[in-house]
């Protein structure tokens, strides 16, 4: 089973495309996940307002609806699309464990300095924690794999038919 965690926006397009390619290659069911991150509210000392949480959940459902429509347009049926509220890492790991996922396709956030970005080291640590906690192989867009405990390498073909090849990393 494949879990594809997305946040929405243009940056999610490459993540969705990678999940669709992996789904075609493996013939495993595809599950989309959008996590409404409520951690920022606790960091400013506020309890989550139910109306705000509901609005954020609706935005997540819109993101998932668009992803499902894209998958359907490519002839891929989505097994499940889930919005969860909570800590991003906890929710991703939780769904992967609950569904016994084989692969987790993650967006590759901007690497750099700032509040909403990863450094290269923090991205690698995040992926290693997810692989360890959820027992999945993490795949990043464009077939890039940030290897933690294991994983697969995804190699694009000549680009004409969108197929990828799976191989164990050296």
C-alpha cells in the first residue's frame, strides 16, 4: 500500500505525480493523506478553536479532492483520502502503521533556513524517524530517495511513458 502525504498547492504536484507513477509500477492501492498541523497553535499558547479546526479540515478535504481528481484523470483509483488533525509526523506514521503501508511518498519541502522549511539534516532525520516508526520506505518526488533504514531507488525511464523501475539501493 502507498501513502502519499500532501499539503496542497503547486509544490504538491510533483509529490502526487510520484505517487501515481509508483502506483502504476507496483499496482499497490494508493491512499492520500493531508495533515492539518495544529502544533503551531500550542506554540503560541492557544487551544485549537473548533471553528478554525473545521475550516482547516475543509481546506484539507479540498486538497485531497483535487488530488483524487488528478489520479482519476490518469486512470488511477484512490483507495482512501484522509484528513487528520494533529502533529504531522505522528499522523503520517500512524496512518502508515494502521494501513500497513509499504511506501510513503512525501513532498520535498524547501530546504533552507526559516520556520516552515527543512535543513538537509532535519529532512533526513524526519525521514529516518518516519521509516523507523512506520516501517515504510520513503520516496521523494522525481524518484529521489532520502535513505534512512532502507528504501528503494526509483529510476525514471526515458520520460515517454511515465514508468519507473524499482531497485534496492547499493
